[in-house]
C-alpha cells in the first residue's frame, strides 16, 4: 500500500486521539469516533507506528512540545473544529430528510462513517485518494456511504461524483475540511463555482481557509510547497459574494470555542491561522 497520501491524515488522527486523553477533553470525541480512529490506524504499518507513539509517554511529550511551539493552539483547534462541523452536519440532516453529505478530501475523518449508521435514509459520499478510500471502505459496514478514490488534481468533482450514487436533485451538504489551502486560487474558485451547479436542490458549503494576514500562515506557505492558497476573511467574503455565495458565518478558533465548545477547557493559545466559512445556498 502506498501510504504517502495518508501522512497528513495519520498525523491529524494522532493529534485527535492524543487530545482525547487530556484532562477535560476525554468526552470531546464520541467513543465510536475513537474506535474508528484506532481501526483506521491499525490497518497499515505507518498507522500502527502512530498507535505506538500514542502509547509512549516520551513520544507524546515530544509531539506536544514540538506542535505547540510550531503552531500554538493547533491541537485544541483540531478538536474544536470537529465539534463544530458535526453540529452543522447533524442540523442539516435534521432539516433535510432526503439530504446527502459530500466530504471532499475526507482523509481519515470518522464523521460520515458514524452518521451513515444513524441516518439510514440519507446518503453519504467521501472523495479522496484511492489509498484513503480503500482503507476506509474495508472498515465500514454501512451501505449508504460511498468511498470513491480519485485525484482531484486530475479530474473534477463532477466527474468523480458521476461514479457515485450522488443525486443532483437532493439537498446537499458539501464539506471541505483542511483541503483548499493545498489548491491554487484559480482551482479553489473553480471548485466553489462548480459546487453551485452540481445540484438543483438546496446547498450548504462548509470549508476552511488559511488567513494570509497571520505571520505563521505566511511562514507555512513559504516553507511547505503543498500550501497554495490563503485569504483574508473580509476579502474572501467579497470574493464569495461574486460567486453568489453568502458566508453567514466565518469562525476562527476563539469564536468557535465560545459559541460551540465552551464545555472544553479554555486553551492557553487560540490557533490564529485557520477559519471556517459556512454558507447556505437556496435552490
């Protein structure tokens, strides 16, 4: 198995599982989510190596130290955004009995696998590299979720969805968590515009963006060639409006914690680089 396209997902999953063991965070992730995380990691050599790190006090101490110094606040941020996204997804499913959720660039996220077991009348689709799709498909029993493997740098979302049970008449929740910063701006704009035309039903768009006004974000952009796009929140809101997308929410870590995760401990640092955009587009 070629695991290079799993590296980021492995690291994010390890952070989430580490956070879930910290005081005050033990109930932040559902037991099923933690079980799925462990199941995903146990499928490969590199994943099993992460599980060993998770159970090593020294390795965990080093990871906490290095991560908190390189990106202050990012560890609690990753957990906070999971809580926020799940709230939004569940609200959409409650509002739309015939709705479907499409997670583009899903990685090893557990949300749709868990929701598929609870919402049997809804459809769930994940798009990611074949190695990711194959791993998750082998560990999921629900028959209303599809894992489709593709490289979106080589094919469009529309082409990918044509190979899935996607229904272009159903209300659709499009989720892009931690994805768009890896794409050039022109592709980001094309993708967002494309999503508006994929279905004639009501649409929800929820996606993250990196703030180009933050020093750490600029530093990462210079030193990690995979990071291609960032945007100031106010500027992005204007650009979305030009695409007929009205972002009703733009939430960074501090606001998201206050509005959706006050049951979690107050972080020593709020992560400053990333924020989430939420938009509802009526048919």
